[in-house]
């Protein structure tokens, strides 16, 4: 698997469709990285076949990103009371790294915030 941060150029339409093209800069970086990955695999004794798969990993991020002023509450200010987000969408942009640790840390922090709010309410 090759994972890169791509250029943030996309369109989200009112009907929910998302258009995200691979830019020429992204393609160039991807080609170079695939070449390096193949060299590493061959050096490790892997004979292939090497298959180029999907160009997106499906990790959503940036859909409800936290702004600096939202971090204290771990909740975007425009989200209705009682609704919380505890996933990678809180990240302001793609990190270009494995996402499980960041997602887990965000979810834990949001869960602690929810518990704190619930304690105050009760």
C-alpha cells in the first residue's frame, strides 16, 4: 500500500456527490512512490505481480474539522447540542499517515468531553 497526502482539490455537490481528481502533481508523486515501493518489495524477494489499485483510501477527514476555537470543547461550534463527532472528520486535513492512532485519540478525547458534560448536567 502506498499512502500520500494529495492536493486538497475537490468538489462536494448538493446531492452528495463528491468529485476528486488526481492532479498531475499527485500523479507524479504517486508514480515515483510506486516505483520506490516496487524496488523495496523486489529487494525483499517479492516477485509480484504488482497491481495498482484504487487511488483513494476512503478515509474521510475534514468534513467537520475543528477550528482552533473549537478544540477546547472538542466540538465544532455550529453542531447542534447533543450531537457529537468522534472520528477522523475532526482533523482539519488529511494527515497522510496511518489514521488509527489519530482517530482513537480524537475519539477518546471526545468521549472524555462528553462524560465531563454529562457529569455537569446530572
